[in-house]
C-alpha cells in the first residue's frame, strides 16, 4: 500500500487518509451574483491534469488534520512535501 | 416499589466487562506470552490550545508537568498522562480527579489562554497488552511497532484492523490501546484471534 507523508504524523498508510479533491478552489466572492452556469463551474468543474496536481487530503484516522499535497497523477508519487493548512 | 424507584444510581461498567473471562484465557493459551487486561476508566479531557501561545505553559503548571511538545508523544504527569493528538490538540487523563472536576480544572486554565477543554472520559476505553504486545498488534496494525521506532513515550492514532485506535507505548513489552467503546468488542476479538498465532506449538 502507498504511504502518504502526513505533515504531523509522518508516513502512514493511504487507507488512513481521505481525499478532499482539488486544492486552491476559491469560494466565489459574490456567490449570489453568479449565473447558474458559473455556479455549476465552481461546484462541479475540476481540473484533471496528467501530471502534478495540488490536492486536499485529510488524515482522518490519525491527527484528523487537513493538508495540501502535490501528487503526480501519472505515478501517484507525491512530488513535494505536504503543507499543513487550516 | 417506591424504594426501588428512588435508588437508581447508574454505575459505570467497562464496555468489555463481559469479555473479561475471554481476555483472561489468552494468557493461559499463550503460556503467558501475552496478557490482555482491562483498565479502569479515567477522567479525560480533550484540550485545544494554540501551541505557540502561553497556554501550554500555563496548563503544564496547572497539571504539574510539561505537555508533550513533539508529535505523537506522551508524558506522564502526577495523576495521569498527557498525549499529543495534533498540532493544537492534547488528551489529558487523570486517575485522581472526577470527570467534572478534571474538565473544570483544565478548562479554567485553557480558557484564560484562548483554548478550551472538553470532557471526553466516555469517548475511549482502555485495554492493556503486556508481554509480546508489539508482535500481537502487528497482526492488525501497519505502524512500525519495533521498540526502536515506537519507544516508550510514543503514542499514535492509527488503525488496528478496521478500528481507529490510540496506541500508547509504556515500555518494550507494555502497550495501551485506547479505543472507542463501540469498537472495543471488535478490537478485543481481533486481539484474541491474533493471539492464537502466538500459542506455543509442540515440537514434532
């Protein structure tokens, strides 16, 4: 099984983590002014790159903290040390 | 009838009380290699506090020992233990105080420094594994439990089988498992089953 380096607990098995999707998706500044299509883009549309992808992960079976990590979607390798963010 | 209605004091029981006999058989079957024991419930609070502020030092002064500073470590204080669960989270247990007093005592100090403490005494129950504890737990836990990487003073929240547990290393042959009461029976059965692997086999 793949090991994921939790910034707090260190390397742990992948099964202890839960996936939080693409990182750095900003909440719209004026949600009420968006059209349905713009809102749908914010809610549902995510990048699907072949290569490095910044993602949110939660160490749900450990310290329960969220962090952002960059994973290469071709190799599943984490390319940069994850950072702890609230 | 009226007398019986009046006397309705609730007494806490260990969630694994009905498995006490089963756990005791493990020591006999493994010829003393592994001993599983239930631990009495203790008062526990979950402490949330900014680790960079003045809070940790103030709480340390109140409980009589420094809080653990490194990730996944624990320290003993005069009446219990302080376990680091996260960057801003500790679990403080006490065998001396009642749950209400312990929460009030810790929360009073934490609140003055922008933190808080909440009573979680009923959140976890405790099993003690003595003897070949690391070998036994390795049947269901992916952590490297060898004494070199999980020495006394370490603790870790991880998975044992399919249940989340908090492992506490007391000594080379002495580990404590803190587990949610509703998962305790599963963990106990898992350990009893795994202990079957440590039963000494007759030499042919």
